[in-house]
C-alpha cells in the first residue's frame, strides 16, 4: 500500500466515522424529536380544549402557579411571600385592558394587569413553509396551554407599602403602541408613592422599559426592582448537543451561561452574586426572550413544580432608598423575537450590550462558522438565493485553498510518476521493512514529494462542511430558504425519494429511505472523484473506494439539502481542479479507464492446466524471466516457452 493511497483511505474512513457519529447523535434524535413534538402538540391541544373550555377558567389553572417565584420575595424554603389574592389576580388578564401593537416584525399586546408582555406573534415567520400556516407564537398569556411571558415589577418593601406586581392594574396613556413609539403607564399606592413606566418598542424586537419612582410621601422609602421571564411546561427541543435550547445568559465576568431544562430541574435554582452588566432569558432554536437590566443586578435561574412546571430566568435589581420629595429611575430592556444575525449583532454594537451576539449558538468554532455565514449572506444579497449563495461561497473557498490543493494534487502526480521506483523498492527490500521505509523516505525527499499531501483535499473540506452544517442548522436566515424546484427549504432534507420514484408512486417512504435527487447527485460526483485515481491494489482499499459513495449517499440523505448541494458542487469543482492539475504535471487521469473497466470488464482467461485466472502481468513476467534451457539462437514454439518458464525454480513475481 503506497503512502498516498494509505493516507487517502485514512482520511476517507475518518471522515466517514465523524459523519456517522454526527448522523446518529444529531439527525436520528432530530427526526424523533420532530415526530414527538407533533404528537405532544396535538395531545396538548386536545387536553387544553377538554380541560379549559374558556379563557377565564384556564386562567385560574395557571394563575395559581404563575406567581410562585417573585424574585427577592422567597424564603429559604422557596415559599413565595405573595398572597393568594395576588396569585388569583395573575391570570390571563381577560378582565383587564390591553395595549395593542402592530409593527413590521411583531403583532400582539401588553396586559395592563401586571404590565405583562405576554402576547407576541412574529409577523414574518410561519410554522411551516405553507404561506397560510399559522404565525409563530412567541409569548402567550397565563391560562394558555404553554404560558410564556415577561414581567417587570418591584419586590415588597415595608417602607414603601404596596408596590407594582403581578396583580397591579396600571393606567395607560394610550391603548396602542406603534413602532418607534411609546406609551406611558402609571400607578399610585395608598401611601402616595407614584410609579410611572414608559414602554417603547422599536421597529424590530426590542422593548425599552423606563421606570420612575416618585416619592410624594413624608419619609424615605426603599425600592428594589425585579424582572423575570417565565415559561410554563417543558417545551419540546431538538435534544442534540450541538444546539442549546433552554435558559441562557451572559453574566458579567462569568460570561456565557447555558442551562438545559433537565439540568435546571435537577438543580432547582442556580444563583450567583450581583454583576454589573449582562443579560439573561430563555432561548429556542430560532427565537428568544431576553432581559437586559440597565444597572447592576443579581441573576437567577429557577425551576418550580407545584402542579405545573415553571422555568424562570429572573433578576433582582439595585436596591435604592428614595428620599421624601425625590425620585429615582431604572431602565431595562426586553428582546423578544427572532434571532436574526444582523439584528442581534446590531443591538450588540449599537446599544453596547455585553456579548449579546452569543444569543445565537455559533458553537465553539464560531470563528469559522460566523464568517462563513456572513460570506453566504453577502452572496445572497447579490443573487437573491441562499442556495446560489452557497455555490458561490464554495467557489471562493476553493480559490482560497487553491495553493494548498495545487500542492496536494501536484504531490499526487509526482507519486504516480515514481510509482515504478516505489514498486521496485518494495520488491528489493520486501524482507526488511525498516530499510524499505528509509529508502522510500529518501525517494520522497529526492523527488520533493509529501506523502501526506494526498489527504489534504479531503481534510480541508471537513471543517468547512461542519461550519456550513452549523450555519444551515442554527441561523434563522436559512429557515425555509428555497433553492430551485422541489427544494423549498435548504435547512431541511431533500423531500424526494427514489423509493417512490420521486413522488410518482402514491405512498409515503420512511425517513431513513428518503434518498432524494440531490443525495444521488452527490453520490455520483463522489464516485467520479474517486475514479480519478488508479484502482487500489489492496482488496480492502478497493472495497472501501467502491462502497464509500453508496454509504455517503444514504448518510447525507437526511442532512439539510443545502449541505448536500454544497458537497455535490464541491465534488464537481474538485474533479475539474484535479483533472487540470494532473494534466499539467503530465500525470495520467484514470477516470475514463476506470469507468471503462467498470462497465466493460471481460471475464479473465483461465490457465488450461490449473483452471485459475491468468494474470497478464504475471504471464508477461514469466515470459521475460530467464530460462534454464540453453539459448540456441532459435525461436522456441510458444508451448515450449511456456514449459520452460514453469520448469525448475519458480520465478519471483511482483507483489501488490
């Protein structure tokens, strides 16, 4: 086995093992999670319809639990210091007025009971690629099947008396909130302590909450704000290690915190000391709700289960004493929307937020993944199609790695040229492996050959492959992004299958048999690329080369279509590139000969004496071997030459 083929085989096998691992660790659970999510959603809808015939009745169900964790008011046993009246009041708020908003990105309302932001739908995102499917519902009020809301209030204080909380019904200056506009709320307690709140909303996903506490009483009062994002019920997640879904935050010097739902259930609460800057909330694959306190705060992630599971990210703000006749202000922000890269990065830069771009899960290799996304996004701005953008980005990546690929293919061409010398060295030192390796290395050094260069074209594309996979999987820009024809979602697998003739036969195909058109194209291009090189002499190598395209075709069939299109296009460019470089270096391109050998292979001739196939090379070697018979100068008959070559000592044949 020569070094070039050996390294290539190792690279292919390692690539296959890595892809197989990702296949079973990601795509299997992903498909199962999606199936499970559909079942659970249907079941929950049915249970909700049966158990909660009306909104008010449903509000009582959730209302008993939704205020079970007012930040800063729990005792050591986690028993909330809130009254039953507060709990009962924290319902869906059908008896309270609402402030509606309709912006370019969001549609929803704010509940004046508790000033709760609990009703948000994303106008530009639907549940499926069907344009008539329902809008994505991000936040929903208490009493709904999966209550999910954000709330800002104040922890109780003996000096302040009653303070705004879940049961407080605010007065509003307007019943509508426009994009880049604001609405003012106010509420005054029985001691004369006045609370004013101005809620602003930009044209994207950011709410700004400006609070003012005006002390018109005769003495000083202590105030301490809180904020929380509360989510009832355990959401169905993708359940894979390459994507975080759950509670999240960047907390001062401790940096990024990612907490899964099941881990939080085990721990109960995760707290830490106060931090000067950061943010926290809950994230899904494509959407998130995150609070950004405007001053120092004490963060917490908490789980409660008192009849209904509650996951909560909350904080307690900076405690202040407000003197009589004076006032104090707080500012908090709330992000509630889609994790669009440009928007999230814009908030991070323009508002000076601490690592807010980490709201998108770029992974450990973000230094590859994020630039690759921006490259594809740039080309999408030119071509208006993310699929074409992936093709253009692949060409540019090929150009960037062109010097390394040229070196690799040039080394492969040199390896082919010295193949006879390598074979001679193997035969000469067949009994001395160390000496054989030394002579091989001397040959490589003399001819300036890097025996490991042959695997670089394969190894180079592995990090790019995984980075592109991450881009397709985590970025919302790729969600429901169409290509051409039947590919209407580059982030989903090719929906066609050869096993029902690509939809011509009227039956559904199991997920593991969805071998679509693009996976087949990828398999063909991979097969052609492998046929560019001579057939390996080792049977094991030959078998791996033969079946590798088939294995990859089945394996990549469940990957996102954009990834399969990239792989097929990359293979095509590699074939062109390798053919050009090999021809320039005078090395033979084996593609046509290998294809002819596959499709026009003749049955081998058999030896009349032994009945075994005749090896033409061995036959030629035997014919050229020295004979024990004297040289008479006359040509011997063919039969005589055969007998003379097989008589006496058996000539040594070439190995491998």
